[in-house]
């Protein structure tokens, strides 16, 4: 009885739960849907769509080794998915469709509608846990709710991990060849201009590239992760987020690689191992939040009282932030890193997000959308979680009065201005003091070809504090 694996954010053959389940049950065909209309609606970045397509092409080669043909179909919007799936199932006499679960509101609705349409045809639809270590809903507080505090969530995660480590799936053996031809993977999709080659080269496609990056990180960088993870000028973090977001790597593979490098230990060994696993658990936490609190998928504030914040409509300030022209070097360098590479260092994501939402008092949704439109690792749960954390509107968020100062963050995390000099060559000649705040130079050393600060940090901080303090019920 033929099976279908419908690939989405799980672009790999290794440790792929749905692929293993399908191939264990019968001859398997793979399917991928091109949904440009839906992707536009979700603000998916052109560089991310390009990354998906490049990984899909690499995956096709891996699937060929398993004799699994890959069909590519067009479903402009996900509302078209039920008919497209029904058609594929009829044409290829499919008995059951296997998917690795996705958790956004639209993704859940799409899967429900597809399952119901297939049910009419007598075709099964089976979801598998794959994108996460733990099934959302399986980790609840004593009162039965989803955890809202990360440290409590993490504690339960560790208890579960100590009791049993999620096992890796075996790579299935090749099946007998099927008389079904694979479709060509398109090099691009209309509406999504492919990025520059220089960006593509930073993010090579395919499982081999992802596993190589994971191994390099686990074996060579993990030890220094705790000391280096906040220094944007160093390659101190794994830069695996695009691979995890597209499912070219699984969180289980990451966990196993780190434990291997740490002699099988969670506690003890290299301190970097625990810190890094914590980051994987933040990823887990925000996805559980997405499921437990669906309003997050609708771009509503987690803390509803913060919906009353008097966000400023300031298109010029927003454009200056987006284009890296705020006059604060660390912010501008970070935004240029995003625009050029499709990625931004975590410390800087927090700094630029706080600057937008606190110093400029611009709605976090503007920043969330802009990030999503440019990030190669854009992920609804992590992006929304990060923005709401920074804006103090989210679960377990930064307290509203702890506002990062972009100049002191710069002095602390880029003390010699190496990161700034890399992205802002116009400031390359400034010394290690002036590089963090060129406006302090004015008059003394002549003009620097760099914009003046967009806001006064002290006054804008006070404005943000007042906005939060005046909320009907404080955050
Ligand atoms: P590492 O430090 O090596 O961490 C390993 C992995 O853990 C990452 O690849 C990622 O999958 C996960 N992770 C790390 N930190 C976080 C976190 N705070 N929340 C959730 N998962 C985390 N991450 C995304 O994957 N996609 C996003 O769209 C995204 N948007 C963000 C927006 C803001 C405003 C903020 C503050 C953070 C955002 N993050 C997002 C989280 C984090 O910045 C990135 O995951 C991280 O920078 C990726 O780099 P890395 O792979 O080198 O991370």
C-alpha cells in the first residue's frame, strides 16, 4: 500500500520521523508544495524561500538514493492544499499521508482541512512529532496550563531528558524503485527574488553541510560557547538556526551531537553544553507557547494589557532603523548584518528590538514583520517570542524598566569595535572609544560621515517607562 510523505519544514532524510514511518509501512512517494501566495502572506523572506529550494534540490538527491520520487506541486495558498493532496493521492493510489507536525495556527488549520478531505477518499493522515523534543501539551503545569516561565519549563524538560533521551530515527533502507518520475525542483519562485551569491555562500544547502556545521560547533566551539556567545565579532554561536528552521537538521540531532561532545553528560563537562541545550529549549518553549496561546499566531500581545501601549506612528524613524541609519553604530551595524546575510547575532537581535520598541516606541509588530521579511531563519514562534520578550509584552519577558542602552551594550560586547568596523567602514578610523558613539566627537575632530543619533537615549527611555507605567494594569 503506497504511502506519501508530505515534506514541509523537515527537509532531510536523516532522523526524519514521518519519512521513517512512511517507508516502514510501504512504498513511499514524497511531495512538496510550492505556496508562494501563502509565503507572501506569512512574510517569508526571499532568502529563506531560496534556502528552502536549495535544500529541496539537495534533498531530492538523497531521496533518489532511497528510490523515493519527489513530486513538486503548486498550491498557491494553503486553502488549495486539500484538493492538491487529494489529486496526488488519487493519481498515485496513496493509502496514507505522513507529515511531521507544524504548530502555527494556519499550519494546524491546513492540516485539519487536508486530513478531512483525505478522509472522504478513505486515505489516512498521520502527524508525527519531529520538529520538537516534546509534544506540545505533554508538558504542563500542575494546574494543567502551558508553562509561561522558561526556568520552570526547562526544569521539567531536564527531568524528561534525564529519564529518556529522544531517540534518533534510523535512515531507512532504499526501497524498490517505483515507476513514478520525480519533478524538477525550481531554482526560484515568482515573487521571491533570489538573494546575492555572497549570501547563498554563507548558508550552503544540504544535510551534509548542516551536519558538518553541527560537528564543527560541537567539537571545536562548544567549549568556548558560554564566553563567546554574546560577542558578535566572534563566530561564537553555532549559526545553525536556518537549518533548524527549515528542518535540514532536527533538534534531536543537535542534542545527540552535543551530548556526544560532552561525554554523554548534561551536567558537568563543558559549561557550553548546558548553555547550548538551554537555547534549544528556548526554541522548544516558544513553540509550546505558540500552541498553548494561539493569539500569539495572530500577532496579539501575550500580555493583553500591553495592547494599550501608545505606540508611535513614526515612519521616518522606522525607515532609519530598518536601513541602519539610527546614528547608533551597534544598531546600524546589526541591521546591515541582517540585510546582507539574512541573519543577525542573538545579542544584537535583542539590542535592536529593544531600541525599536523602547527608545523609538514603535510597535514590536513592525519589527517582527521586518525581521521575518529578511531572516533566513525566520520562525514564527522564535521571532514572535524574541520580539515580545524585547518589547516586554511577552511571556517571561524582559521587565519593562530594563532597557538596554545601545552605547553601553556596544562597549560591553564589542569593546574594540571590531563588529562595528566590519559593517560600518565609514567609522573604521575612529578609536575604540569614539566608535561606540561618534556623536560625542562633533566639533572636536570634524565631521564624521555618519548620521547624528535619531533619539536622545535618556529622554526616549523616560518616555518608554512612562508609557508602561501609565498602562491601566502594569506589566
Ligand atoms: P545558537 O546560540 O547556536 O543556538 C542554537 C539554536 O537554539 C539556534 O539555532 C536556535 O534554533 C535556538 N535558539 C537560540 N536562541 C533562541 C531563542 N532566544 N529563542 C528561540 N530559539 C533559540 N531564532 C530563530 O530561529 N528564528 C527567528 O526568527 C528568531 N527571531 C528572533 C527575534 C528576536 C527579536 C530575538 C531576540 C531572537 C530571535 N531568535 C530567532 C532567537 C535567536 O536570536 C536565534 O535563534 C539565534 O541568534 C540563532 O543563531 P545560532 O543558530 O547561532 O544560535
